[in-house]
C-alpha cells in the first residue's frame, strides 16, 4: 500500500500533458551578477548547449510528419478528448446542478439519468469539452506552434537553424540568427553566437542594461532562458493556453504577457520566470535574469522584442501594488515552547484569526490554468509537517502535508504521525528549500491520532490526526496574508464538484517530487460508484471518499499525504478531505482516497475544546 500519494491533475489543455514543477534553492535571495563581455550565454555558462540540432530533431513534438501542412480547422485528431467516461462512471443521476457542461454550455435534462449539453460554437462533445484544435502535432515541423487571434489562428516559431514558414528546411547562419551585431559561427549542423561586449543570451538578444528591480514585476527585458539554459515557451504557446481560448483576450496585458517568450513575473513571485517543456512535461523555472545594481532608482528595461513578426507588447509604468510580506520567520529554539517571534516588518499578532477560508494571493494568474504554478498566498492554510529523531540536532525533513484550522491546531493524516520523533510545522511558504520572509515555523507540542485509526493491507481507516502547536496565551501561528486557516465544512458536498488538493509532492521516497507547492483540481466521486468491484470494492467506509479522475494515466504522483482537499462553499474554502491512500498511482479506476472531514467534526471539536479548557 502506497500511503505517500496522490495528486490527480486535471487534463492540461490541448495535449493532456501532466504538469511537473521545478524550483531552484537559491533563487529568492540570490543577487545576480552583471554578466561581463566574456559571457556567451547559457551554452557556455552551464557547460552544455541546449536546443542543439540533435535535441530538436529527436524531440517528439518537432517530428516531421508527411502530409501535415496547413490546418486551423476544427476537426479532431488522434489527440481528441476522452471525457465521456467521467460522468458515466460518476453517475451524476441526470442532474444539471452543478452544470456538467463546459465552456458555457447549457445543460438540459433527458429523462431520469440523462442530460444533454447545448454547446456554443465552436465547442462540441458530450460536455462541450472539444474545442478547435489549431496546433496539431507536426503542423509546425521543427517549430513551436503558438496561438494567434487572427486566421489561421496559429503561427509557427521555428527552432534555429530551421527556417519559416513551415520549419522543415534548415540553413546555418543564413540569415544570421545572432542579434545586436553578434557573429554566427558554424559548428557542424549547429551554430553558436559570438556576442559583442555586454551582450549575452543564445542569440545575443540580451543587452547590457537588461536588468530587473525589486521582484521584477515591471521587468520588460529580453531574457528568454531559464537558470539552466532552457528556452522559454511563448506565453501564447498551445502548451500553456487552454483549449479554444483566444490568447489575446487576456494575455496581452499590463503584466507584460503577450505573443513572446520573454521572462516575466505576473504572479508576484520573487523574480521573473517562465514556462518551458521537456518531452510531454510542462515545467517552469526562474530565469537567468540580472538584478539592477544598487541604488535601485533604475527604471525597468523596456527593450523592443527582437522578434519583429510579433507586435510589441504593452508596457506599463504603474507602480507595483503587490502587498508586501507582513509575517516574519519564526525561529526554532533549542528549548522551551515555540511561538511567533515578531520580525521587524510584522504587525502585532492577533489573538484569533479573523476569518477562515479566504485566501489573498498576491496576484492570481487565472490566465494560466491551475495546478501549474501557485501564486504566493493562494493556499495560506497549507503546512509542511517535518520530523527528525527525538532530541537530536539533525535537520528536519518534510514527511507530510497538513492544514491549519486554528492558530494552534493543524489537521493531518493519522498515518503521518511518527513515534519518537521531534515534529515541527512550516507554514507561509511556497518552497521547502528556500528561506522566505513570510514563513513561520512552530513546534508540535502534541500529536493526537484518532483512537480508531487502523491500517490494513487494503485500506486505512479513520486516517486523521490533530497537531497541537506550541504557543503563548493561545496564540501560535500569526494571521498574515500568507498564513490563514481553512474553514471546517458543515455538510457533505455534491458528487462531481471540483475541488483542489495541494502539497509539495516531495517525500523521502521521491526523487522527482517538487520542492515548490503544487496545486491540482480533482472531482468528488460518487461513493457508490467508487465502491464498485472494479474500483475499490467494499473496503471503503464513511470515514473516507474518492476524488480525482477515474480514467487514470494523466495524474501526477508523489503527492502529500495529510495535505488538504479544499472545496469552494459559498465563496469560502472548506477543508473537505485529507490526502490519505490509494492503489499505486495513475491506474485506471484507482482514484485517490481522502479522509472525510465531515465524519470527524465532533471528534475535532472535542479534542480542540478539551485542550483549551
């Protein structure tokens, strides 16, 4: 039984690509140097040239397919959606509330257990889930397909040295791909740009004054490579945009997003970043950007994009309105209880959290589909449960997730509790390996596992625990923009409802989890359906429920046990479930199983009130 699971991501846009996130330890506090005349871009800096001729020709998505030209029609291809199974298996009983139709489709009842979606053009399919497929595989040859707002609604961005318009033939150094007077040097089927003094980047496209101020919200420079030398995807790439979306309704905007692949910071992160792709995986990383030297009275660069085929993006000169962090790091003393030590920029602690279930993300990037990148403050109730050997000086390690429900109380899974271990919780952070000014660290004074917790080879029962945090005068965690409580639910929610799970996906057994907070959407699955013999059979009881996607194969694994499953109830996030167990990962008809929090409301109340009496 694998107890360290389960993220089941939604189908990710056009190609149903599972998302995987990447984060660099030094990024938040690293002051970048100015690159000198000898800097030759990431090929030199990182010792390995990426995007070589061999890399391009061996990439599945840049494969030359015979007879594939043109396109832009609405015909489905071999990558068509397969979502009819979803509502058939989940037995929605013909209800149109919640509306099963996507893309503003209208639901109409057809008998007792049937429904029909009236789809607006150009969408079709049983649930209006099929949109126009502009970027079909092979349509751009050795190039990236991006979506545009005018016919044929797509454009090919060729990977050098392949040439437009179809990116099938290649030519080395003719025309010269190197910008700003760079010299193109042939190296077999590859080339390299020798940049003039002060210029850098693979194509010498980054100038000497290309730098960012503060967190880079107003950065409008030309860096288009990550720290590791991966080339950024265009913001209107079909890998990023949702199926059928018009990218320029929202992508050409004051955040600097548009039809280009330059690094930006649209969500209030620490520095500019971008998306990139490896195989079928869509990832993101911080960029190889340079911080402007102090004093910082330097206006952000507003360089003209070197790609003259794309219209310039709008530039905003508005001052940043992103709220500044208001919480401080809480140190872990060697002895005595831990409570919130006040950082110089921290307001006075509140005796009681004023609200629950109300996140205040710095800037929600709703234009980029959920699950790929969590903005600061978007999941403020998420905590990391960390352990180390009892009374040792070893480093704490992350073992599970949890959710803050009161200043001194955290909910987690019962199987996360390890005996004879020191425990602490970390909250207010997005990254587990980066020190952030918004974080709070608190000792666990007591772990209360449910009295009827039971683990069998087939399932885990009553998989819930409460962590009582160390504090003073009833105050443990301080309420900030980045640390808030989730509300407890007051009733069961309808089957088919879309909810969110979150966690870091990094456990001691996982070498390929993410240290950056992950978020994914799952659907609540009918309990009767999940108890069928083809799924989990009779092992389920009222202490658990299923959520995810029954088709399998497109989920992201190594999730955080004990982490929250939250649902939106009356515009408030309620903690409806805790990540508990499942049968391996990504298997058809084996969704994630979660602790049913509504089943334990009386137990939670009795334990928290008894401790405070």
